[in-house]
């Protein structure tokens, strides 16, 4: 039926187009002038050349129209500026790829041991590099449409309802949860720095001028002021400072720990536990490793800040920036995990990780200047990392206004929404100060975003040949990632239920 209808409406080559009556008139003197005959050179040579050129220009015009920013993109903080480059991508990726979560990596080795710890760390690193490559390739569709948010790509792949169900909560949880954790870490480190410099001791005392809640508030005020920078490209310098700070404090911590030597009583042997508890410990350790490699929910946003054309698509500079940044990330994470486990072993503190271990075991023997510098670098990295992880939240908040008002946000709306998010994150940090103890659970929830969904997105969007290498590879990795995510969440919940965590509402320590 569809073909018959199409034949009725679409002219066939045999149909004759009859001109309208207005065209039947006597020729005027101007119309009676004969047209200049076409040259054989034009007919035989130029026409075959012009046709492909005309098609290319038409397709290029369509591509440029597709990649042109729509009004909403021009008004939102992630995409309102698209003058990024490979350097900006490297800065943002480093700032989001290395964070305080890396300092708890040696905890995973206490459950996995040397061999399986290194194997797991290497496997997760290679796996997440592959899924990063998939997302970078999927950022632009063949039609020219760009997916500058992880949620948009998920909706385009799985449909609106399923895409939101699969992606919205985990991405918001990652961005908001990371910002809340950074407030806790930043405030606690500011108090630690004060004790180190002013009171000449790293030990926590209750007679300090400010309580922990007030230190949280000081840190929150700083991040709110810094968050007034308008868009993602405008914080490239902030990300550069944060990347330098993160690389520096990671290097200082593992170098000092190795130079100081192993602490007395350190053991590499796993504590004897029952079979179920042992399995849950291993799963929780894998969740910690997975959490260390979170950040895939930002890669499309970072790539969305780059210009793109037919000759120079954004995936080229983006992949260059990611490769350089993850080479540096590997040079930080692997020595930190291996050196930290060698130095502290089963004595690794469960909260604070390597930073707490450095102060606890080497606070007296290490120079106060080194300890203070390490704390300052951690604070700087927490301030800068907050900005890039909060940017998707800011973008989502402003999208509500832009969609309703059909115009850009006034400065006071933008400033107010960012102050609102800072206050909300501060409130949650004060109300739920035990959130950092849930690193394994957070890693399990975030794992599909990093390791599973990109594989399924590639299958749906690129449609590789069934049973080809790419088809099998993505199906295996995607299913394995989903199964691993379920197991990690189960292991983390089991560990919390059986061993418990120190829950204290509105009492940050």
C-alpha cells in the first residue's frame, strides 16, 4: 500500500509536467532573443565535474546545519562555548580522572592480594580506556548530530523512557555524590592543615576554633564562589591547576611512603574469614577499583566543548587529549596502589586511605612542610574537581529555565542555582557524613556507566555485523559489566549489613 501511494504522489520519468496557463503567452522581444548555445567543453567536461561537487556541497551544507548549535545549546553552560581543544580535554580529563578516590586503592589490595590486585587494576584500566574510545566515537552521529551529554546519547540509543531509567539516576548520583564527598574531604583536610601548621600536630582535637561543620561551610563558600565561572570551557585553567595538584599530591604520598619504609607489623596476608565474607570482600575491593575509574559521565560533555567540522571532527583532538591524560593517570594510580599496599598492607586505614596513613604512621618523622604541602594540594584538587563534576548539575538546572522561558538564564538565576546546589551539597555532607565509607557501593552503581552501557550503545548505534569481532566483543563486555555491577552492589550491601559502618547523622568527624 505504501508503494502504491508513493506512485500516486511522486512523478515518474514518463509523466509530463504541464506548465501553468500563465506561461502560455506571446513572446516578448526579450524572450525572442535566442539563448547562447552551450559549449561542448562545458557539456562533456564541466558537467561531470560539477555534479559531484554539487552533491558534496549539499551534503556539507546539511552537515553544517546539523552541527550548528541550537538556541538551547547556546544558552547552557556545557555547550555555550565550543572553542575547546586537545589541551582543554586533557586538563578536564586529568582533573576528573585523578581524585581522592585513588587514595583508597591500596584497600582493594588488602582483599585481592598482590597478583589479583595488579591484574584487576590493569584489566579495569584497559577496559575503561576501550569504553572511553567508544563514547568518543559515538559523540557524533553520521547525520552530524552531536550528543554532548551522556543522558542524550542514552536516550538516542535506548529510547526516552529506558534511556532515562538506565542513566539519569546513576549520572546524577555520580556528579552530586562526588561533589558531596569533595566537601567532606576538603573540609576535613582544611582542619587537618590547620592542626598541622598552627597546633603542630595532625591529631584531631575538639578545642580547635572551628568545628567540622564550620570547616565544611568554609570549603563550601570557596567552591560556590569558584563555581560562578560561566561554562565548561571557562574552567579549563581551573582544571589545569587541579590536575597539577592531583598529580603532585599522589606522587608525594606514595614516594614518601616508600622512602619511609614499611611500618612495623605490616602483613600482606588476608585475614581468615568465612567463604561468603571472603567473596564479599573481593567484590567490595573490585568496587573500589571501579570507583577509581569513574568519570565516563563527563567525557561526552568535555567533547561537547570542541568545535567540529567534516575535515576535523571533534573525536580526533578529544582522543589525543584522553590518551595523554590517561598515560599520566596510570603513572599516578599504579604506583599509589602498589606502593601504598607495600608500605601499609593490612594496616591501611579504612577512611582517608593513603592520606590518613601518611599522617598516622609518618606524621612525626616527615617534615611538617611536606605534610602541609600535601594537604594544600588535596584542598586545591577538591576545589577544582568540584567544578567539573558540578557542571552537569548546573547544566541540568539551567535547562529547566531555558526550556520554560525559551531564553538564556539571567546572571542572577545562574548564580542563584549554583548557590542552591552548593548549599544542598553542604546539607547532605553534614547530614550523611558516612558517605565516603560507601565507596564500594558507589563503584558498583556507577560501573555500568563506565564499562557496560558504552558497549551496548555501540551495538545499537553502529550496528556491527552480527557475529563479527566488534559484535562479540561489545556483547561480552557489556553483559560482563552488568553482571559485575550486580555482584558488586550485592557484595557491598552484604559487607555493610554483616560488618556495619559507623553511621552518625549530623555529626561529622
